[in-house]
């Protein structure tokens, strides 16, 4: 904690750079330009699972690592792994900064001793309450392994490189996903994020937990150096795919193009409670029947447009009984597509269809709806994407990587608004995540980590090329 | 309580009669043969609402009677109204017997001083937790009003007549509907009923509450006089329809033909939890989508057969979230039709359809099912039905009554297995019951009560005719 307090007090790299706003030269044909460095896959695997002892939960098998994780943000287990990470990066010679949201920035100086923002490798150490050992954790452990590999090989990038642990990515304890990268990107007000309450204990706020663990840093949580924030030169994130596409396509690396648009709606359908035995179908106002038809219809509409429509929550009154028609219920609808306008179209068609369904059976039902979350499609940075594509080509050959769009939200979606960003996906077993049995093989963890290293090196070279182009 | 203890100790009318097993002459054309007696509708209304002060709850309007009821069986409020009823019937000169299930049998001697079982008017004083003022209560208050009207007019039936308050009809506190008429009819074991536990406090059993309130009578709860039980000559029950059919047909009296068959099934649909953003539709095993299609399909199948299919309970795991496909859910299906074989057909078609649906989307889901309750269709006694039809014709004319089948379960369904039984339905507002706003107008309460009186008198005359036929 003393260490952290010291880190939190160190000065911000308070420099301005418009570097990130400019476009670097794009490489359309991947060329094999690997670093010659090789990450230590055994050390990576060992480190990942050793640190997963802090927060291990939900055992599902006999092997020591056959557990999931319950390392919610800013719990004691999270504080322990944060403390461990602080020691690790400082032992490597990194400078560690903590901002007002507890985001941890570990910075390794580059050869140029340049003051411009670092090329970052970021992800998160927090998990879902029934989460796995790879979502977020792999990204941090990979970044640490990259720094270790560079250090032990005496390799120095031109510009500074570093590691970031973003606070409360999962939003599982304090209910806002990617809260701290959101504040950093200027998309979520700091006070709002600080005031997020523990979902089980409203007396605890995110800020009070930052204070308790000594992670309320004094650097502004901002991308803007003018505000005392911590700007980034680029942001690369290695992550498990959380879906089955790579696995089913037999690819090792996903070159992430961006993040699809998603919109969360919630519906309240109102009818009238009635006895199931004494009320003819023609006299009913049955919200459960109507909602069932609506959910089936939303699926058909989404399929027609190649989009996703999903209902995750379906809630009827707790006094429900077999022989009573419920009076009211709520359900959610999660619409997704890489194209914003398709999401608009699917929503419009769903609403039109739901209106018809509402008057279809018996005496009809009424419904209200609202948009709870609306996240536009994001396109990642072409230079970053090209860097990943180039190294993937070199590492696994043309048949083992593919372009892919992220279905889930990530801190990279927020960083992409403020610095060149992309992600690297690796396959996970059965496409399962947010589940104790989430799994990524040692081989895939290693390939992803090597790709992360190579992408950072490749991008570093692009930056130096850009710098020399500027010099002409 | 002293009174009750005394009543419980009085001797059982331990007579055997095979009267109930024989068919009385049936009247196919209703003939107007009214008694000349007239119930006091103001007294009926006043008594009903005064006694509803014990257990009144869920105010919905400004009038003193604008509340529902929460008078669960064998609560203090129920004990109070039982005590009041004991006083009332004994003041009228009735003999009160209490059986082992707390069923209250009040018996008025007939002119013949015959030992054969009485013609009973039965229903229940207990309510749902969010119940109304008429379901069950009207049946008891009407029976009491009939006894009062006879008494003050010096009218004596030939055979004994009486009133029954059945314990725990609703099954809302001790979870088995019509538990005590079920024991009486030999359909539910006494021990099983005694051991029913309060749904909110498992330390309390139905038997312990019977003991606490002094309602554990020493008469066997049985229809069989050989076992020391309390046989009945007939059972008439006045009840609100609990549906909209009489109202929409503009009828005042429903001549109840019997009770439709109903079968309660529960389904567990299993898929796999998955991220809504990262899992293509083709890779999903989505139980919520499948269950929605199943519910819509069950409705279509039921409609095709003129049956009822209803889902009252739909339960997904409590950790559901907008962006996660649930792994498993359960839902109920309540199938009803007056014909047992149609219920079989609807069930078979539902299961066939559900199997198809289970493999329809993505990678499919699996499901299991079970039958929770299976209640066969019941046809009430022709003589009793004819008695009601005759008096309905005389009271309201041919356009204001109709044959109807009960959609709900009633104590009469159990008594019909052991004695000639039928019911009289009166309309209730919007067909609503099991709801605080359940309402039956003073006029309809009065017509129903007059019909109950006339039906009992009419049936009493049929009994004497049968007796004289036997004498020939």
C-alpha cells in the first residue's frame, strides 16, 4: 500500500500530443515482420493460474485450475491481485500511476525517451460473480508477459510501452460496465462513477472502496493531458472471443475490426390477472402469452436482418401461480448488429410487430417500452488493425486468422474514442464466457500473447516511421 | 371456544343410508314450483359485509366495503368468523358438529325427524391472500340466510337441512386446495392433510392450527358413517362464477353441469448460458426463446380444440441479465376441457409440438416435463341439476339462466363423488375473482341465495317423493 501511495503521488506525464489524431500509413498486404522475441508460454500459464487463486470459486472439476472466478472489482481478492501486479511491474522498472478511478497505468520507458503517450496493452483483473479465469485476466497477464519478455531480452521499444488494468470493467459489483475506461474517455462523469453503489450493499460506493484499498489515485481519470489526465498513444487488448466463431472456423487469431452496435430495451406488458379455469381465451388479457409471441417475433425479425435479438430477463410477479394469468410482466430485448441502421430497422419492425401481437389474443394487452442502453457501432483504428493482421499472418499463416467484430463491450471500445485502438481475439472452449468453465488452452493463450507482443512492436515501428515522415 | 368444544363432543349422526346412491326421478321440463319463502336480501348483504371486517385487506376504493380479503384458513381472523358462525347456527337451533379437519356441519332438523343424512348447503369462509368478499363467503352467508328465512317463516323441510363450512378450500396457506372436502371424500389421506405446512412458516401445520383454535373435532372426517364420519344426503353450493360467461350472456343464474377436467404440467427447458453479443443465433441453446415458442404453440393447439391452455408460472434463474441467455427455466401449463379425452389430445399435441420446437433454433434445447395435478372431468347429479334448473326457470324466466360448466375446482367436486351434488353460479363483475376487486351485486347475491333456498326445498320434495315411491 505504501508503494501504491507513492505511485499515486508520482507526477503525471503531462504532455500534449496530437499524435493520436493522425493517421499512420496503412498496410493492406500483411508482411511478415516479426520481432524475434518469444514469450514464455509456461510462465504465462503459471502466472495466470497462480494469481487466479485470489478469487477462485465455483469448482467444476478435479484439476487444481478447474474453478471459475468470483473476483469482483475492489473486493479484498481484487485488491490482493492489484498489489501483486504493482510489485510485478515495479520490479520490471515500470513507473506506476493510479488515477481517480483506480485505473493502473504501468509504463516502461522506450529507447527514444520520448514524452509522447505510451503504446498501452490494457484489460481488466475483475470478474463476474460466476466468471472464468480468462476474460480480462488473460489480457493483463499477457501484457505483463510481454513486458517481462522484452526486459529479459534487453529489448526496448522506441516509444514508451505499458500495461493498464482498468477498474470495474465487468460492472458486476458496481452496475456500470467499463465504468473507468468510460470516465477516462470522457463518456461517463466521474461523480456518477464514484457514486455507483455495490449491488448488495448500498452503503458501499465505488469511491469508498477505492479509498479503503488505497486506489483513489490523484491523477485525473481522463484521456486529456490538459486536465492532468493520462493520454495514450495506442491501446491494444488481447481477449478471449467469448463466442464460437474462431473455434468453428478453426482460426487461432481474430483481427478485431470494431464492436457491433447494441441497444437494450425493456418492455412492460400489462393485462389482467384472471383464473385460468374460468376465463375463456376470448375474455383474457394475457401478458405472458403476448410476451411469448413478441419474443418469438423478435427472433424472426433479427434473423431476417442477420442481426441478434435476445431476451435475457423475463420477470412475472412473485405471487404467480399455475392457475392464474399474470397481470403484468417485464422483459428485456438486446438488439445487435455491426451496422447502426440495422439495429434501428430491427427495433422499428419489432415495435410494429409487438403492436399487432398486443391486440391479437383475447381482449388484448397494452405495453410500454424504453431504451435502457444504446451503444453505437465502433470501428477500430486501421493502423492498429493492420498491425494485428500483419503479425497474425506472420505467426499463424493466412488460414488461421480472420477478421471478426466484437459482440461484447470492452474497455477498448471507450479507448477507441480517444486513441488508436484494436483488439486481438483468441478462441475459448465452446465460445463460453461469463461462466466458471470458461477456458482458453495454453497454446491459444500463448499465440495470443505472442501476437500482442508482435502487434505492439509492429505498431511501435509504425510510430517511428510516422515520426521520421514528420521530420522530412 | 367452550361452545365449540361442546359441539365437537356431540355425537355423530351415525346412520347408514344408501339413499344417495340411488337415482331420483329426473325432471326434463322445468316446472315452476317455488316455496313462497323470500330471503331477506338486505340482511344477507349486511351480514356478508359485516363479517368481512374479519380479514378485510387491500383497500381499492372509498366505500366501506371497497376492500378485498386476506382471511387465510385457520388464521385468527378465520377463527373469529368461525366462532361467529357457530353462534349464529346454534342460535337458530342447529346442531353443530366439527370433524377432524375442522369442517363445520350445522344441522337443522326436518319435519320427518328422519335419521337419513341432511341436504347440505356448503362452501368456505377462507380466502386467498389477495382475495375478494364473495368467493366461498357468499356460499356460506347464503346458506345461513336460507336457514334464517326458513326459521322466521316457521318453515320446516321434510328431511334435515344444514350448512357446511369446509376448511382450507383455497389451499393458499396450506398448499392443497379443497383439502378437507378431499379428506371427507376419501381422496386425500387425513395424515397428509394434517401435515400440510404453512407456506410461510414450516413450523406450523394444518393440524397444529386446528388444535390452537379448538377446531380439531372428534368426528371422523369421512363421508362414511361406518367409520364414524358424516354422510350427506346432497350438497348444494352457491358460488360466484369466477368467469365472464354469465355476464356476457346476460344471465343471472348458471345451472352448473359439472366441472371441467384440468391437468397441470410443469416443464424444465435446458439450454446453455451464453453471451447475447458474442454468440451467433446458430450457436445458441436458448431455453427462453424455445419456451416462448412452446407457450404460443400450446395456445394455438388449445384453440383448435376449444380447450384452455395457460401458463401461469415462468421462472428463470435469479441471476438473469439483459446480455446473458438463461441456461434453464421452468414454466407451467394448465390444460382444461369438459372432456377428459380432449385434455389428453391437447397434451399429446403440445408434447409433439414442443419436441419440434426444442430442435428448431440454434443448437436446440432439451426439456423434461411432469404432471403435477390431474383432475378428471366431473358430471354433477342430474336430480340436483334439474332442481336448480327448475327453480331458475321459476325465478328468472327462461332467458336469464343457462347451463354452465365450472372452470375452477370447488368442494362440490369432491362431494359429488360421495353424494348428489350441484352448484349454482351467479355473475361477478368482469369475471374477476381471486382479486380484491372481486364483486357480486346485491341483486345477484339475492337471486343466487333465493335459488339456493328453492333448490334445497325442491330437492327435499324430490327426496320425499322418492321415499313414498319406495314405500309403494
